[in-house]
C-alpha cells in the first residue's frame, strides 16, 4: 500500500448533481462479457457496512485464521454502512506515488503529445470523477469532447472569465475570485469500455486492452460506484481549485454527461521527511517508476504506435480504485505485525532487511523470508524477478477521508490511481500476486474503474478524442 516498489517501482465531498433517469439499459459493466457479476446495476444496493459492535468491543487476533474469521464475521454482521466497491488487492491499491520535485511555474502546459496529470509532479489535492455520457448521437459526443478541451485549456492556464453583463448569469462560480488562478491544475480525461457500445458507432474503434474493471477475490464492489463512460482527473495545489474546476466542467457539459461517482483525495506532506505517509501510517511512494526516464515511460506507461488501435498511441491505461482502510482494526495490531505485513519499518520506511528508506530489499539473499516474510506486501507486489520486471506500474494515489459510515465507523483510506501501458500485463498481474495477502484483512476495495487516458491535445486546433472520433 505504501511502497511504490510494491506494485512497480479528507474532506467530505460535495453532493453530486441529481441523477437523471437515463431510461436505458444499465451499463455498470456487471453484465458485460469478460467481467464477473458485481451486483445489480447503476442503482444497485446501498454499500455494506462494518458492525459497530465488532469494532467497539472486540480485539483482533494476532494472525492466522482466527483473525481473519473475526474480521470477516464483524464485517458481515453490520452490512449497512461501509461503502465498498471496485478496488483492487491490497498491494496495488496501497502502492506509492510518482514523486518529483514540485514545479515553480503555476501553469502546467495543457498541450502536448501526452495529457498532463500522469507524469506531472503530484499535486496536493485531487478529484477523480466518472461520468455517464448522455449525448444522443456522435455529433453531440464530439461537441462534448470539444467542450472538455476548451474548458480544460482555460482552467489550466487561468485567466479572467468574460463579463456577461448585469442581466445574465455570471460566467463563473466565483469560488476562486474574479480571476481564475492556474494553481498547477491538470485536467486528465479518459474513456471507459462502456463508451464503445452501440450508441455512437464506436464498437470497431475499441482497443482490445480496454475492458470493464475486473472483480478480484478480495473486492467488495458497489455497482453504483464502479465503471463509467468517461473519467476526469482534476489535480491542483489547492482544494478549492479542483472543486471549482469540477463545477465549471459540470456547468458547461450539463445535458451531455452526468456524474456517476466521485472521489476526493489529498496528498499528505512528508512526516518528518522523505516520502509522504498513507493513513495506515506507512510511507507511500518510496520507489516508483522514474517519470523523468523517457525510455522507461515509453516501455511502461505510454501506449505505443504499434497497437491494435492507432488512435490510442500516446495515451495510457488508467486504474482508479477506492480502497477503504479498516483503521479501527488496524490501530489495534502490534507494530511488529504491521511491519511484517508491509515488509517495511513504519518509522523510517526501510525494508526489514535494510536501514534506510531507499535501501533496495534483497529478496534473493532471503529465500525463505526470515527477514522479509514471503507474504509481505512488498514481496508479493514486486518480487524483483525477471518475470515481474515488466509488470511495474506508475502509481499516483491519494489519501481520502469521507467521515463516518452509517454505523459510526471511520470511512477513510486510499484513492489508488495508476497508469500503465497494458492493464492485463501490469496492474492485473500485480493484483493476482497480491491475492489473499495478510494486509487484505484490513482493507476493502470499494469502487472505481478502468479507463484509457486519451492521447494529448497537440495544439489550439486539436481536441480530446479527435483520433477516436475521426
């Protein structure tokens, strides 16, 4: 969860706009070929919950089946308030960040071969939002992508909204004052597998690697919080900037797309130094793919020219998963057991066979797991073998805090986000290695989806999705 090498190298969200009755077949992905059933549809059952009695009065067994039976029994006893959904195994969901020094320039360039917000240094605040597309035909879909491009271009550059006069509604919400600051805002747009159904004649343009998100063995997915036609990632230096950006996009695209689910996240500062920590107390992002290594990015992150759909070249496959941490249970586990589950020291972030955070674990010298258990998160996620080398991912996660659930338990954890060239070769391969790891007893993957982050907007005459809709 906390270590970038493991998979490769709090605020209450504002309410979404009221949902419109789309009067069409559910497209949550549960009934799509190749995906395990995940529940009813878009209006599926309410999220399940953690029993307050189990959290309040019972201890946690130190390890083994006793502990697992207790946790699963407690979770099953109060299925009323835990938002659970489309998350992955503990390791990938709890992996590290694309760390880099913050940029001094408040403007992150909008134009480029690739979209910003993927290899951009991680900003402190983020919103990840999935949308259902309401456009009635391909022409309206094209207009939607043009509008997203125009608004993204303005918002990321900053500026003064036009004055509509005294009799017309204002052209901006005013949340950021009379002039919109750039604030290192990035707007990253992706498409989901459901966009390629029969509505817009895009079935033949669907890349083979883009599928509905897989349901993994330890997932507790809420259909209403999973999948989506489009994804929009908004990241900036301040929370009001991302909230303002979402309101702006919602205003200008109303009637063409509608919020399906949204996650708000924050990036904690380093404490006391080095890599920031996740809400389990462990450093989150010790080793990640080097975003400054162009050759590595071409190998691991960007879709190449040689692919089944040429229009996808320069894009990247995105995974978003909300991973709830069962912190009331976790906080009663001994520090020794916590560290054995992660394979790292909580205070320094050092691997259990090392002394400093950035020491590389030597698994080859510890074949039976005497120093770092064979079941530890870092060992399962990235065994550091020739076979696992090609499955590394670029992680870009955020912490979240959604308050409390229906039965009074804390609802916090990780909005896990990663980018890669191939979902099956990379993210899913890591998830399979993490199946049934001990850390999985203390997390619940809740929601999210797979998306293809579109290739970048090249210049002022280009727009998002141009290659797809050509």
